[in-house]
C-alpha cells in the first residue's frame, strides 16, 4: 500500500474542507495522518484523531488495518506545506496553489515523470499495489479536473452536508480561466486546475507493472479520468459504501462514465456500537487516507468482514 500526500491551498477557504479543525489547520492533516498510520498515534501535537463531532478520522481505519495485516504503507510526499514527521519518498513537489489565481501545479508534467519513477520502483517490491491519498480540499480540485476533462461529474465531501454550491462556484471560476488559457491536454489541465497528488498518482499508476487499485473516492476518480485521457491503463477503485451512497456525488454513475469499475466496502459502522463511527453512516467523513482500500486489502488477504470491523472498533475505542 502506498499513500500520496499533498496540500492544495483551496483547503484554507472556509467551508471547503472538513479535514481539520480550522481551514488553516487542514494543511497539517496529511502529516498527522501519516504519523498516525505509521506509529499508531499522533505525537507531534496534542490532538486526537477525531473530528470535532467525535467521528474517528479515516487514518484511524487505515492504521487499524496496518495492525491487522502487518503491512507497512509507503508514504509519498507529492507537495506538502509542512515537513513530514515520518519517513516518506519525496518527489520534491510544492503545495498546490489556488487554481482561480494561476496554475495550481506548475510542475505537473515533471511530477508525472517522477511518479512514473516511483511506480517503477514499487514494481520491484510487490505485484499488487493499493494506491491511496490524503489531500484536504482535494474533492474541489477533483471537481475542477473532472469537469475540465469533459465529465458532468459531481464530487463527495468530508462534511455531512456537501458544500457543493461553494465548490461549484470555485469550479466555474477555474474553468473560465482554463478557457482563457486554452489548457486542454490532461497534464495541462492538472497543471492549471489540479493538486500535486494527481500527477504523481497518475504517474505511479502508469508505470507500475503489477495489479493496481486506486484507494479512494472522487479524488481518485479524477486520477482515473486523467489516465483515461492519457490513453493509459485505468485501474479499478476501492472505496466505502458511504461514498457510493452520497446522493450529492453520483459516484457510481461517474465511475461508469470514466470507463472503470469500483469495489465498495461496507464496514457496518451503523451496528458497531460506536457513536463516532456511526456518523460515517449519516455522511460525515466517508473516506480518506486510503481507508476503503485498506479494508479491501485486508479482505483480499483473507480477513473476514467481522474481523475487519472489530479491529477498527478496538482501535478507535482508545480515542473515544
């Protein structure tokens, strides 16, 4: 399993991202998530891995699957605002800029090439790769990229109430700028409107020689759409039923439009007996940090659904 970490400045816009206690602190989330997944706890600052409503973050799910399976995910720094606190492969990107104001990822083509190098490297160590991501605000860049590539897609959100009006307003500004600049090729669209995770993940998926699954929802769907536009192999996706069942996202329809398939994990959080995890069922958080893919991987490795759900419960109970 590999997790691509990045930031976009769009997450600092109030109301865009629920992946942090404040808009500015969303820039810390990938670093803290990587720390939790790697070590089992957040040690660099005194915070618990819960949302303000007490909902455990997706990184807690991914960490619980790390403990269950014994796998050690590789973190890839595609462009972070803060220095990681755990070891990462670094492709030397920068945080994504606000695409309304100028190119979001000026190095997109170079990051794609570096992603290909990482894909070649990972091919030497495994024959199945579950590729996830952590990019607060990334569903908004995903909306911009999917629309720029010609899809009438919507996207999901970490909020229980998806701020689609705000995302759509930003997207309209971005698409208007793209019309002016004439960005039409896939990597040009990522340069203008994406975030650093997208070209790196697309490069990895292009060069990885084994079987690969994209672990995530609408953000990884934007990566799949980019690969489709590049004429490359388009992997399937693995995510949670909470993304699939989001009525504002239309995820299953968009997956079909892109021309790929998706696997959906139902961890039965409604019946688990944990009030925070049950909030996933009302649409809070839904997915992130490869959580759906991590549970899928555990299942593929032979663990029963009941074991997977129980392990999540046992891990998050520490932070209740």
